[in-house]
């Protein structure tokens, strides 16, 4: 069972696809959001949840005060559940403070190639079988869409290599949770900037 952990929709049960997705465990999700709240990196921000599955990461951010949340999930059944979950979270919002939540049924690459929006917080939790080259292509398309102080979190198998970070995006830190590794990245200098000595 997958639930919203905290915020105005705390304890709300989310619908999860029966197959084809790998929901982030409650333990890892709580660790992610504790770290983000310590950075003050949720409230009022624009959030993007790529390979959204049930939408649990983006909707958790919505419950905790994100202003605009976009869930991207190309699997039709999972996208339908994202919409149902988004509606449930929106209904739980107090008064007129409901976040704006949208669901895109495109592939991640198509969405990134086509959007002009900018984002403050991005979750990337692709299927473990996603190839490293495709993930690198996603990251390269994402980098120009990030606001200056944006946070990017990539969730991968602990057996997967470090993602290939494009120009304009650099590793902040790595954290392991059993079979799961979280890679935290942030906008950095691109190749045209002076070398930083790293």
C-alpha cells in the first residue's frame, strides 16, 4: 500500500499500477522529503515527476506545499491512476490552496523536448531496465529547463552506474538505501564557464 506520508493529504492511500512500476518505498520517500524540507526545497515550487508511476513523489510534494506539479507517465493505465490520485490529493487541499497538478501521458523525452516550462524540483525514478544512454538523454534535455537553485533527484538501482551528468548539471551527493541509490544533482557551470578545478 502506498500512502501520502505528510502534509494536507497525509495518510491518503494512492492507487498503484498492478504491474510495470516500482513504487518508491515509504522509507526512501520519507528520507527524500526530510532532506528536501531541510533545504526548504518544496513549498511554493514547481515540481516535475518523471516516470511518475502512481505519482507518489510528485503528489507527496503537492501535499507538502508545492505550487505546481507535473506528472509524466506514458503508460496509459498508470497515467489514468496518476489522474485519479491527483484528483484525490487536490480534493484534500484546504480551502482555495489546492496545488495545480497536471498529468502528461507522453514519453519523458517527448515531454522534455516539447516543454518551455522551468522547474525547481525534479524527481526521476525510471524503470531499472532503462538504459544509461536514454537516462543521459533525459538529463541533457532537462538541464536547460531548471531554475537556478533547482534540485534534481535520480533514483536508481544500487547496481546501476552513476548517471552521465550533462553540461549544466552536476552531482551534489549520493545516498544509498539497500538496493536503492539516490543521486542528488543541481545546476552547475556549463562547459563554456571557467573550470572549477573539480
